[in-house]
C-alpha cells in the first residue's frame, strides 16, 4: 500500500506551498488520479485523515477526480476509453493503440480559508 507514502509527500508539498504563500489553514485538497494510475482512490480517502493529523491540512477535505484512461487507435484514429472498451477499439476492434491519458496523478487545487 504505497498510497500512504505518496500522501505524505503530497502533504509535504502542500505545506511548503502554504508556507511560501502565508496560508494558515487548508479547507480542501483536490487530487486528480488517472483511471489506470497505481493510486487507488478509496485507499487515498481512507488514509487521508491519518496523514494530515497535526498539519496545516488537519480537518480539511480530500476530493478526488478520476481522469479517464483514453487511447488513440493507431488503425482508425478513434479516441476511446480503454477501461470501458477493455483495450479494444470500439470502431475497428483493433488492439493497436497509443495511451493518451489515464496514469496521471496531480494536485489540482488547494482551497484555503
């Protein structure tokens, strides 16, 4: 479960940014996680309270936005969702594609008081 280590690093980054900008309290942290990322959103949410204890983020909310795993079919140029189409182009049924998105992990937004 590497999510806890990643969360601790995210918290460190947010605290550094907050200090640089004289922010005293964070209300909400918004993360974007790709559909095929190695981060599991439900684990991130359940571990969040423990990782923010005693930090500037204590009592803040964690919001997670899932970014779709999209691919471009190299045979017919159709953009499609890899997960819902099980890696097969819905237009030409090819399995020859290039991933466009889905493995991202971003801090999207830090909402301050």
